[in-house]
């Protein structure tokens, strides 16, 4: 079992910063502060999915002996706020550059779907526990 932990914070309703093991990630606060522009949370979800698909796609290609010259991952998330607050649909288009047959690429794609953890988290229910800690003053 592996645990991954991030810590996010904002102060005075400014840009949200998430500390990860290796870097700080700045997330846009609905463009209220144009000088602090950055990807919004939806874009980060899609970027994480694209990055994961790329990494897994490269590994699976190597496992299958596929010479993958390049891989383009295009992801579009559709949001219809009147229906739900999250994505209504996510479309992923993979454009691998390789000389292998379509049949081999379909086998590659199936394996990428099975091995991509972010894809798995999006398409399958994942239990999420939300815990609230109210700020308080401790008097001894």
C-alpha cells in the first residue's frame, strides 16, 4: 500500500497553493486575480489524466515492443452546470505515431485503460471521506 499526500492552502482568499512531495502547484482562483493566473481545478484534472495516459502508454508500448515515435493525448471535458457541477463527459483522443497495425494499437489501448490509475479513478467509484476541522483556540 502506498499513501500519497498533498497539502493545499490559501490565505486571505488568494491563489490556492498545493504542496506535493516534489513541487508546489498553483491553482487559479476563478481568475479573480489575473496576475496569479494558472490552470483551474478542471484543467488540472484533465492534465493529470493526460500525463498519466502518456506515461502508461509509453510503458505499455515498451512492454509490447511497439516503437512509439510520439503520442498526442487530447482530452476534452464537457461541463453543463444546469445538469451537474462536475464533468458531464470526458473525451480522450489518442494519436500515437507508430508503424504497428490497428489490431496491435487496439491491444495497446486496452492495456493502457486497464493500467492507468487516474483513468481508473475517474471511471470507477472511489470512496472519498471528507473531514471538517473547525479552527478553534485552545485555552489551557
